[in-house]
């Protein structure tokens, strides 16, 4: 079950990288001084990636917990 723990940590880390990318993308869009409509479009493009990254993080953490419980 140790492999499940390490795989879960890797999946969770991949999700965290995705979340950081989303934060940086929206931050750059805000700093660019875009209009409200352009900023809204930029954020709407990031939302699916943000949701997928959050899902990956949650799945990874669940894998870690299951690996710990089964060991």
C-alpha cells in the first residue's frame, strides 16, 4: 500500500501545480488592467482548469488516506 500513498502524493502535487498555475494566470490578468469583460473572459477560461486541478488534489489526498488506512 506504500505505492498508493506515493501515487496519491504525486497526483495531489500535480493538482497543486495546476492550482498555482490558475492563481498566477488570473493574477497576471488582473495586473494587466483589462476591462471588466476581458477579465471575466480570462477568468472563465481558467475555471475548468481550476476545477480539474482541485479534483486532482482531492483524489490524490483520498488515495493517500486510503493507502494509510490499508497499511
